[in-house]
């Protein structure tokens, strides 16, 4: 019981346990970022004085529900799913729940639609996937509404507290270095769609590495896709009909790379004997296709978990990093180029 004889409060728990009010809140929300000794001490005080947390009252005081929103307009369903799983990793065993909301980035009403959604749901915070995460007006809208937000991207889009990012440009440069070391000189690129920062970063990494190695990139060696399988087929057909034919191909995501497999097979071109292919994402399709695909592993699930923790537990020092290096996952779709006959 508190000093006044009324029901004990969170302040009473903090005072008796000798910790901050925020630490008590983390114990109540089952944050995974606390030391066991601290957790046990606070839980003991809670039990001894009979403190009962009231999530509805706390939500009312904050004028927020214990909901995180995942907003996306992403054509890659696997990316969305992986990100969702990472968020659930972070909020499991807490009071938080996840609401997934697809949006249309091409709609002139997108910002107003999102504003209405935030007002209706009273979200605790939102997680923004590319390409809408690259929209500065959307970030500003979140700030104006007092809604926490974290943006996922392929470059530094915001301050660290509002960002999880990968090193796409650097990793694509590493892919080209790897292919050149094996002897490839005619390397093609299937780009991602216009309007995606990831597509731009990966293109710049490709062009930078090719220039560094003194290799030409004729128009016939690049083609644009949409991050979907069919666009990979179409783009690869364009690249593979040009002469002299490319001996290696980097596709800006695995789904388009799988389309390139299909185009090569239809043309009787052996992978990797006559054409090496590298994708990006390390999605399930990369491991399941034959031969298994060399790709860049993007730590989407880890990024998502960190993004969620930035919202639900922002005070944890060092708990939620902002930069997540990708890695090259080598499999069987890459080999030295065929010898010129």
C-alpha cells in the first residue's frame, strides 16, 4: 500500500525498488533488455505491495494504444513477411500488438489516408518500409502527430533513433569485385524499379565497382525491372540477346534473379557454366531454386526487431543499432566465365 493508504502506484514501486519509473515500466512490458537481477527485484516489490498495472489507464494517459503499425507499399511479399516476423520477435510477451497496413504510394491522398489511420488507431508508433520510408513528408507527418516512427532503408534517411539501414551500395560493389576476381568482364545489371532508394543504391554500387575495375557498361548490359519475377524474365531476355553476350548478371533482388534463371534456361544457356547469376535478399527462393543462388543476405528480420525496440524501449543504451551490414551468401550459381573459343 502507498503512503497515503491508496492503491500502490508505479511511483511507489520505483521508490521502494530503488529504480527509475522507466525501469519499472520495462519490467511491466516484459522488455528483453533488462538484467535478470533488476527484473527480479522489481517483480518482488510489485508482488509485496500488490501493485496492479492498468494498461488501459496508461494508454489513456498517453492517448495511445499499445499498437505498432507496419506501413508498406512493397511489391516483395517476402520482405514484408520477414519484417513482420522481426517485429513480432521484439514485442512477444509484451502488451504490444502489430497492425499491418498496406498503402498506395502513387495515390495523391496517401498522406491524408495515413493521417486518418493514425488518428483512428492512436498508434504507439509506426514502422515504415521502403519505398514509403523514403518519403520525408510522411516522416514529418508522424512528428506533427506525435507518433513515434522508424524508417527502414538502404541509406541514411534520418537520425539514428528513427532509422534502421543496410549497406546496399557497398555490398553490390563487393558482388562485382567477386565476379571480377573470377574473371568476368562482361557483367549485366537488372535494376529495381524507379522510386526505390534500394534500387538506386544497388545501381550506384554496380556502376562504381565496374568503373573502378575499368569495365564498360553499355546500354545493352542494363535493364530495368519491377522487383517481380516476370520483369526479371523480360529484362534478362534483353540482356542475353546482346552480343557479345554477358557472362555474369547481378539482379537487384532474388525474384528478378529467378526470372533470369528462367530466361537463360529457355535460351539453352547453362547456369553457371555459361552465365553466372547473383541476386539480392537471400529470400527462400534463392536457396530453393536450382542451382542454389548466390545472393546478398539482407538481415531484414534483425532490422525489424531493432526498429520495433527503438519504439517500445527507446531508452535502452546500445540495444537497437541502426546500421545492419549485409553479407554475400555464396552458393552454386556463380563460376568462372566460359573460355573464349
